[in-house]
């Protein structure tokens, strides 16, 4: 993709509702990149705080989230990074206030906790995509990631294409999901969305294939997978196989789930803890077309940018 990356006029507030920042310089790079693209960027003072492994104590992180909702110049609330921490805050979060603000929540990893809970509690949409430190603050930013993000914010129909292991498919439904571990952790709680005939997208990091299989089978046995029209599997990386696995790997885990699930599992989605990351609107309708192993996911842009 060669289009100019422009966020002209957008107001972006960066908060850190989960883990502490391991590299403050990445936050500075992210702020510089977003500002150069034309955005007005504000960084919460809480973002660089630290309490144990968290970016400040629970009250501080919750306050930063709620404060960002009251700023009329903010269009997007961007997570600095993931980690863990939002689960602690869920009972105290004012989801109606988030939905009423009309602001776009942007991030992935642990930030999906907030996005999934918002969808479950209010039906409000959000954007699963890049985060400040990992993506916008990377030493080398990924051009596809930036352009997919800008397209998702535009008024035109956005498309994400990749090579899949399926030959033919045509479905339409609500796009939802995110981090597999996060999603499974919400199962059985008021923060788990009840979606029928949706398009569920999943990714994870640092999870051995047997854990990925176990979590997928938990969703299957809970009746979640078979209620969807398609399951899109993104990046599953940074795990280590050992001799004990004896040939069992991620493809073997996927085969095991496919044998038990009636819904197609489609691999290769460019999403997750990887530099080449699509921006996917959780809670919006999307169309998935697969022809000759080329998968195309289409959805309406959020209309925050003119194009």
C-alpha cells in the first residue's frame, strides 16, 4: 500500500489501562508519528505510572479511562499497550458512559477485554487494531498496518485480503472477537457478547498449540463456535514446541478443532501480535468472500476520516 498515511484533524487520547510500559521511548515515537500524520495527540499522565506490573493502581487506570471520555476534542481512545489489568476494572467501568461518548476505542490484546465487555453491555462498536507502543511506536512501522488503520477510519468500504487455506466461502455477519485468552476468560460472565451468525476473529501470543486447541474446544463445547458463520484465525506466535510434542503443532491443533466444529475455520488473517495488523471494527457487519484461496473481508469504514 502506498497511499499517504493521514489522520488529519483527529483527536487521539493515549491511556494505559493494563500493563506498565516497558519502553517509554516507544510511546514518544508513537506520539511523534501520529502527530506527524495530522492528529492531535494527548497522553494521559497515568500512562507512564507504575504500580507492581500495572500502569498505575486500579483507581488511577480507571480514572484515566473515564477522564478521556469527557474531553470533547478526543475522537479515539488508544491503548498504549496490552498486558493484563482490565479484568480488575470491569465492575467499575461505566459502559453506558463510553457508549454515549461516541468515542472509538482502539487496541488489541488485553484491551479486547474492554471492547468485548462494551459490546456485551451496550452493543456499542469499537476498533480492534494497532496500539501506541507496539505498532505506532515501533522502530519500523508496518505500512500495511498504517493503511488498514486509515482505511478503517474512512468513509469508503474497507477491505482486508489474505491467502487462506479455504477454496470458497461467502458469508455476512457481525465481526467480533480478538484475543483468544481474553475471550475465553469472559465466558460465563456478563461481559461475554452473545453473538449469533457472526464472523469471529481470534489471535493469541505465547500460547502453546495445545492451549490454543483447548481454548477453542472450550468455546466449541460452550456452543459459541457453532453459532457463528465463520471463524477467522489470525497470528498465533511466540510459543515453543518441545520433543514431547512429537509432531503435534498448531496445524495439528487446528485439524483437531475442525474435526469437531461445523463452522469453517479460516487461517491466515493478518491480525494479532504481529507488525502486519489489520484494523477490524468489532460490532459492525462484515462480508467474507473466499475465491480460489484469496480471502476478502469487507466492511464499512467508521467515517472518522474523509476517505
